[in-house]
C-alpha cells in the first residue's frame, strides 16, 4: 500500500476486529495520514483503541455489515423455494479463540446448552460449532430460511489485545496444551484482563436472519440500537438462567410471526 502515500485527497480507514492489534491500526493511520476512522466499536472504546489519534483523527461508528438490495432480492428468491421450515432451532458458530475473552466463549456455551435442552424437549435442532459444518454462500440463506429460530449474541470481544501478544501467547499455549479450557489459558496468558473492554456490536448474521424472517433468540444486549429485546428477538440471559422460559416460547411458537414481522418491517423493509 506504500505507493498510496503519494496520492492526494482525504483518507479514511474502516477497520474491523479492532480489539486485536489496534496499535497496528494506529501506526498505519499515522503513516498514511488517515483523516477519519469508521469504527465498529462503541464510542466508549475509542479512547482505548486509538489513544494516540484522538487529537487529530475523527472517529465515527458504523455497522459491521449492511443489507445490500441485490442480496435481499437473492434472499427473497431463495426463501420462496422453501415452503416449510423443518428445523426448529438452527445455529452455526466457530469455536472462538480464548484471546477474545469470555464474551467469545459464550458462542459455544449457548450452542451446547440450547442443543442439549432443546433435544430433551424433542425439538428439531441443527446446531454446530465444528468447522466441518460451516455453511457457505447462498446455502447460508437457505439454511436460515429453513429454520424457525436461530440463536446468537453480539459479535466482539472482552479482551483488548492491542499488540497481538495475548493472541500469540494463547495460540502457543493451546498448541502445547490441547484441550485446555478457557480459564487455564486465561491464567497463563492474560490473567485479570477479561472484561477490560466492552467491544460488542451487531453482526451481519442478525440482519440476515431478519431478512429470511427467522426468529432470533439472542443474548440480551444493545445490538447497536437496531434490535430491541421482546420486539425483534426473544431475549436470553447471558447466564442462561431463563433458558427454560425461552424454550417454552419456541415450543409454543405463538410469538414467532409477530417478532419476525416486526424485525422485517423495522430492519429490512425500512
């Protein structure tokens, strides 16, 4: 990218996953004369992420992704080919690395807890955190359109790894201690640092679920002010204390149409 330094005009940066190596983003912005950063982090995190840039560089918040009209047309076409939703609860997530903090590990925890409890009720589930079960391209929209409900939480992290050292230590530790639990890696690589940043945001999959009219069961959060608990999704407590009540809602299935209609009208059609 070096030759771009010689070009004129204003320069903006659109980084994502800023919890990792934010110092590198700062150095890049300084070297290339970036005038403005479009961050996906909450404003409360900007002084942590970019302490050296705040005097000179403007910062605004944007979403991690948006609904493109062409994508919406494709989703509508795909959904029209599916005349029923054979899956009660569907979900895909990667096994978040320890260096993301406890917020990242929650993706796996809710997958395991919901799958176990839902199967015990006889619900039809398709939940996986295995890389081999990843769904790509338009098949992802096909999968969502085949699900009555999907689960999830805000994207992000609860550890600020400004220089990448936490990731490096964690990756090396896991490589030499296969199967190590989060607490073990935390104690070895970043003791006491979990929760040092509240870097959370709505993710594209939440918007895609609105577009496919799939009802979301989400860990209660802010979701950039886009999604409202009770109106656009069924709220699940982070400690899973209300999981039985949530599965009662799923099993009765009487609120789903109201919720998906509101989510589609407010987020997609608007």
